[in-house]
């Protein structure tokens, strides 16, 4: 693994400024789906990194938090500074089995919750809408912190987890000590979802259009295991994970609400379904692409096969102390699991920016 640090702020200051209309066009894909200029990594199947399911968490803890009973892993001293690590789709908390002990060894109290629709996390009421919109997922993080009486924490995440962490950092900055976000600034808005992307970019979001159909929902319900494995392979083409590693995480997708949450999320992004009224005020804030002022390190793997923004497109969204790091060595989309040392180091370093 090789880490490359780039002073993105310095680089972007030297660029010729785009006229407002051109800038809006350049950021359109980012606004729609949390992405900027979409990059797809080389998909040649080279086994640059490998993972075997050698470690796991002990018995999970549970806490009633907002609309949910949240299942979560906890590692490290109970009185240590808190780090909350958020997983993505279609992954689970085991993305952090190697990261958590590294942070615990530094004295951190590490909490890794299952998001709504994953693992043993359950809704407290059968009547609650199985809502997967980003504002709901981010609000779950605040409810989780409140339930555990955590005033401030370092947040880290990738994929859906990075988006939730970004939203919390942007709209509740007093609750976030520092942030580590894989693929940078992933806050989008529903209104921009009406705008088409270039054909190659649309192709990379094929599953989003699949989920927009009833056939897609039925197909994911029937084939969620194979579907998730395909996403893993496409998103991390050089990651040689074994069957045990995948199966351990895929079990979390058997949650009875998983398909509903997933389909809601992607249909909401395309403006096919409305969100809930209780999140409307937050969504209005997010539609303005609020800056993130907390100390932040963003990361990107050099072999990320999933759609992701170019770091220069989002650097200006981070207005506080900030670094971008490119992690090389065939690292794909699930960066914490593929290079846990790089991710753990970023968490510690962000906390000390």
C-alpha cells in the first residue's frame, strides 16, 4: 500500500475559475447522486489485495435509538474518545474488523452500528415507513449518538456510510470532532436527480435503474446474495476476497427490511418517490450543498471500480483543515476492509489535524 497526499486546496486555487454556468454543469453528476466527474478504475481482475475472514466482532450490543433498535459492535476502552464507523451498501460492519482493533490500540472507543435494513438492527414499529433516503440514515446516526449520550465523535465511512457521515458533519458540526470520508463529499439532492448524466456515467449506475422497476425489486429480493457479490466484484476489481469474507457480510442483507430500504434509497435519488415530511427541512439544507468545516481527510482507492468523484471537484466543499489521500496498491471501493491500516491512520490523523 502506498499513500499519496495531495494538497487539493492549493491545487484548486491555481486552476482557472469556471464561469458559474460551466461550474454548475461540471458539478451536475455530483449533485444528482453524490458524485462529480465519474471515474471508473481499471477493471482488469488482478489480485492486488486479498482478504480472508480471520477476525470478527464479539457479541453485539443493542440500543433503542430514535426509530430503531440498533445493533452495534463496540471495541476499545469505554472511556476513550469515540469513533463511529459507518458501513456502505451492500456491505456491513465487518468492513471494520481490522480497523477497529487498530484504533482501540490507540485508546479509542470504536462503535460500528448496523444501518437500518442491515444485520440485527430493527425498526421499533411495524408502522414506520421503511425509508432509505439519505437524510433518514444520517438522522439515525444522531439518534444513535443521543441514545449512548455521546456529545461528539470522530466519524468515518465509505459509500452510504460516507454520505451519512458527510451529512452529519455538514449539518451537525458541533457533534463531529473530525471526519474521514472515502470518495469525499457525497451529499446530493433529489431535485438534481431529474437531470440526465452522460451515457457512460449512466451505465455505471445500471443497478439504480434496475431498482426503479418492480422487476428489479423482485430480482434483488430473490438474488440479493449473488447481486451483492457482483457489486463487490465490480466495485473492487483487484480485491481477492474469499467466500467466507463475503458470506459473513452477506448475512447482514437477510434483514427483513433490507430490500425495501435499498429500493427506497435509489428510487428517492431518481426523484421517483417522495421523502418523508419529517426530513424535509434537512433535505432543504442538503440541497444547498452545505460546506463541511470540521477537520477532514478524504480517501480514494486507486482501483475503485464504483462511480466516484474526482477529488478536485469536491475539495472546496471542505472549508476546515483538510487533506486528500490516494491509497494505491489495487485498493477498491471498500477501502476500510481492503486497506485497514490506511483507513485507521486517516482516522487518527484527522483527529489531530
